[in-house]
């Protein structure tokens, strides 16, 4: 396991706020930009149970997601790409997710200072957990298309024992 790469990817997740979540359902594929909070490589988000992505997840838990900034210079592109599943959380896990979310996004926990519509909306939200089965860290400062797979273990939502590897695209770019 590459501890430095793990730390870099976890720091990136902690420093960013929005993921683009791709789901699929009866109306086809769909992508949504959502605030998230991470616990290791697990990501938690809230959403209306009536949103298209929530309806999709109720019937098909497989997802893909990306987290990145909007870069103008390709050499600066960094981000996370992942695939896995997303499911509703309940009980103690939901309480813990809410606590983490409110710590990262104070507006979500400040009922006294929040607008009434935010407080009402928060009561209706469903809470979800994204558990990645594969996760890649993109870093074009190391070369065009450079991405490393992060070895996930069961406690981080993935399979144990996989070694980080570069993508075939990166390998080809380095040979050229």
C-alpha cells in the first residue's frame, strides 16, 4: 500500500465539497452535483427522497462519482474517480453522518440561524453512504492522464489487498 497516495487522496476528499454522482434508473443515466462529507473513503450525502438520483438508488445501488475542480490548465487537473454502491443509512450511522456533515457544513446544523426553508428541507432529507469498490486519484501534474488506483480495504468500502496501479493510459503516455 502506498501510504503517501492514500494521504493525498484523503486530503483531497476532505478539502473539497461537491461530488458529481452518476446513477441509473428507468429514465436512463443521471448525474447530480451533491455536497458530501467523507469518513475515510466512504462518502455521505443527503438528498430529497423524491429526487431522480434517490429514486434511481432505491432500485439500483450501483454508482460512479467524480470530485474535481473546474481547471483551465490540463497540467493542474487533480481529482477522484470512483465506482461502487450508494445506499440509505439509518440509525447510529445516520446520526454519525449528520454530525460529520454539520461539522463540515455549519449551515446544515444551525437551525437557529438557518432560514426556515433550510430547516424544513433538512427534516425531509434521506441520508446516503457511497461505498467505493474502486477509487482512482487523478494528478496531471505527474503527466497527462496520470491516475493511480487507491488500494481499498474492507473498512474503507473496497476489497482488501489490491495494490495501487497506474492506468494503461498513463503507462502508454509515459512510454511515448
